[in-house]
C-alpha cells in the first residue's frame, strides 16, 4: 500500500468496542480485510449530539487498538440507516466477526449493546433494544496501514 500524508489530528478516531479482547479481534479483522462494515446505534449519535454521517460516505477514521495506537485509516464508502429487524445477512457477514446471518449478528450485538459497560457509557435513560431500534450500517475500506 502506497503511503500518503494523512493528517491524523483532523480525522475522527475509530474506537471499535471497548479496549480489550473484543477490540483486538475487531481491529485484527479490519486489518485482515475480513471486516468491511460496522453498525452503530443511531441513539449514540442522538445522545452525543453528533450528526449522522453522509450516506455517500467519504469520512476518514483513524482506527485505534486497545493501547490507543493508530493502526490504520479507513474511508467510509457507504452509510445507511435501517431497523434492527432489517439488518441483512450480507451486512452481518461483512462485519467480519464470523456471523453466518443477521440472526447471529443480532444476538451478538444485543449482547454488546446491553452489556454493563455499554449501558454505563450511554447513560440514562436506559436503552430499549427492539425490532424498531435504528441502526447506522457503515461500509468502509482501509486506505492506510501503520502496522
């Protein structure tokens, strides 16, 4: 991969899960090319006051590992909002976590989104995860590697 100058100070930090084994596995899947999509609850944007990203993508993210070190830069190629009930099998597989289909993906993600650590991070009021919960699905590509 040809190196280009990317001003890391002016792009978002990509924190996948929380530091630890899950983040390490997700970062590894990004670096290997297995993980080319991710999902975020729309409620995370609502509570933080951040706008949803453009559907056409183009946003850069400096992905960090569990030690906070930038390991790569990704560029979002597509964003779309759907409900939890309508996440596709294709999206689930592109997440690179070994999910065979959207049902398995949902179980894994609900486990994370209802974990004590995630609930504490989100604060009050508590989240209610239902079929109608809005999810931002994002597809991305690695454009620069640092490891």
